[in-house]
C-alpha cells in the first residue's frame, strides 16, 4: 500500500508528523522496518529508523525506547 500512496490528502498530514521506527538488529522483520522507513522518506515523510542491538522486542527495550524517543 505505502509504496503506491500518492494521494496528497494522505501524504500531507504524514509529512507533518515525525515518525520513529525502532527495531532490533536480530528482529526477523528488521529488513521490513528498513523498507518502510525508506519508502516514507522517499515520499518526504520525516521518518527515522533506529536499529538497536539484539532482539529489542521486550519490556526492558521498550522502556528504554520510551525514555529515548518520547
């Protein structure tokens, strides 16, 4: 869906929102996170990707991510 999104009614609000994508290096879907961040950036959406060491899909990581990103 996202790669084919070209409707400014949807893109304009997204461009007003800072999007943070945080994932773990060992997450099985880390490449998909990279792809989503790249597509958003190509469309002018301020998206940043942060790949953390390890799995990063558990409460200790989430707590640290909240402290860093919020």
